[in-house]
């Protein structure tokens, strides 16, 4: 067997602005050095295979990826842009996040970060609305936006769902949200839910004098998603929700096009991400997922809480926020900076086990340019969803004004009851 993996390692190479850069964490299998592992990954993810081939031509050398930096277990690989088909995310990922995860020579492979070259980034649409577009829909300039998923997450009828939305909107919630596994089951049909909920939305807007919206889960096979998006538009909705990872990147790209024509924003739920983001040694990081999601063009994306019910570190959540919000994402080496150029920002959504008692800590960590989603933290309020929604808004007001939550709760019974129910403790 003639191997040429070493030819994919060149630590003297200095990447061109047109290269796509990927940062990997590699753990070589027994008997392999990190250089050998890096060469194999660079080879398999660009043009190589397990042996030299007679069809290799000198001109093809230009397309070889280069592992150009190796630091401990971290490896940076530069990919010539011509390896990739513009605006084809599945093709790009089949290269840099494809066969490599199963290579015998590498025990663990984790794609930590991606830097898009400008030309490739520009081939994707990016978010249509971005943070400012979503704020414009709701006419809320500065404070965090609020969202709620009615719970129990499945089983409510369309009417019960719409009524819950009405209560939450009246209590001060901006965005009603479907749960990730609510689509069009027999107990709660999509069309009926959308119609009833948006009627209630209009009523709530009249009563409160505030703009309200609804994150409507259209997740299904792609043509059905298109039909559902059209129905949302006809019925007066502004934002559709897609479970982007169970649906897949190709269908997200299709829906991004469809939503462009319809003028609808996309809320991205990341259910399934932990199957490949949770193991710190293998799979793909949530940061890489956020790189892909912002490029393709989601307007809102879940980033976690660090202090709620689901696993994520503070560092990770803050880095995700920065990567979604900023025009220039700057980070510490060996992670990769990204100039997002004209790609609009994506609204970071913090969700999962949140309740009013956690809001000051959350805002301290993430600031106010976020969406805060509370499901159980609203529907578990002893006085119901409307009171729960008011308690959430009160906790946000207190946090923004820097007022102690307990002091603020003295004259606000909804907040006081929320604090009595859940305290201010982090979920364990
Ligand atoms: C939150 C939630 C979301 C999670 C997803 C749920 O409900 O609706 O799906 O936040 O995780 O069903 O768990 P609660 P992430 O507010 O009742 O916890 O945001 O990390 O992607
Ligand atoms: Mg959910």
C-alpha cells in the first residue's frame, strides 16, 4: 500500500483568504501520531482515499486540503474553495463533516469551528430579517424578547393551545411558540391551531396595545413544510419554526428560499444537536452548527442557558451568542475568527428550564439582545400562564433596572409567587 497522507500536512502553509478553514479536535487511534491522523482527515475530507491512485493528475494537487497547524490535539485544516459547490451546504458538510468521523485511524474527531471564506459565505442567503428585523415585527427596541411554549408539550387541542397563547400574550409575552414535536397530530391539527392562535393574537394585540407574534412549527417533509409556510403567510403569521437538525440542511435551504419569497422569518429549533455536540471529543460543536445555521439564514436560534435544565457551559453559551450577534466574531486562538460581512445577525434564543428567578443571572451572562423562552417557568406558575407571563416580564424589568428581585417582588404578587415556587436556584 502506498500512502500519501503526509502530503496533506504542511505546517509551513499560510492559508489564503479564499480557503475554508476548519478546526478539528483529533484523538489518533493507537499506533498513529497526531500528524498521521491530521493527514488522514485532510485527505479523506478533500480529494484523497486510503491509497495513491493512478488517476491522480498534477493539477489536482491544487485541491488537496492542508493540515497547516497542529497544537496538541487541535488541528487546523485549510480547504481550497474550489472543493466546494457554492450554496450547497450538504455538499460542503459531506466534505468537512463526512466520512472522517468513522476513520479507523482516528479514535475521536470533533469539528469544533468553521471559518467561511467571503466568497462561499456570500453564496448563501443568510438571515432575511436578523435581530433588527424581528425587533421591528414586535416593535420592541431594547429589552429581551419573551417567548413561551404551552405545556404539556403535546396533547392540548388547537383551541386549548390558542387560549393558552391568548393568556400568555395578555400577561406580556411577545412570542407564542410551538414545541419541537408539535406539528399536526390528530389532537391538534396544524391549520386549526394556526387559525385560532392568530385570531387570538389579533385580540391580544388589541387588548394590550403591544405587537405579538407566533413561532409556528412547520416541521415536516419539505413539500409539506412549503404548504404550511404558505398557510402561515395567508393567515397573517410572520415567523415559522423549523427543527433544523431533524429536518436537515438541504430542507432548511429550500425553506430559506421559500421564506424569502413569502417574506417569513425562520425560528430554528436545534432538537437532536446533543446527539453529536454533547461528547466533547467527538462529533460537531454547537459553534459549528451555529456557523452553518447563520450562513444558511435562520433568524433565531436556540443557544442554551448554562443555568437551566439542559447541558451547556457558560463559555459555550456566551461564545454562541457572540457568533450569532456580532458582525465580526472574535475569539481566542485556536478558535477561528469570522467576519460575517453583510450576513445579518441571528437572534440568540435562551431556553430550557428557565423561570423568573433565573432571569437576572441570565441577563448578566447574555445581555438584553436575546430572546428568553420559558415553558414550564410560565405554565407552572400557581396562578396560571397569564400570571406566569407577567412574572417573567417583571423579572426582566427588575434585572434591566438592576433592582433586587425580592425587593421588586414585594409589590408584585405574580413575581412573588414565581419566586416562592421556584426560588432563584439553578436547575440541577
Ligand atoms: C423548553 C423547551 C425547548 C428546549 C430546547 C423544552 O421548555 O421547549 O425545547 O429549550 O433546548 O421542551 O424543553 P421549558 P435548547 O422552558 O419548559 O424548559 O433551547 O437548549 O435547544
Ligand atoms: Mg421544546
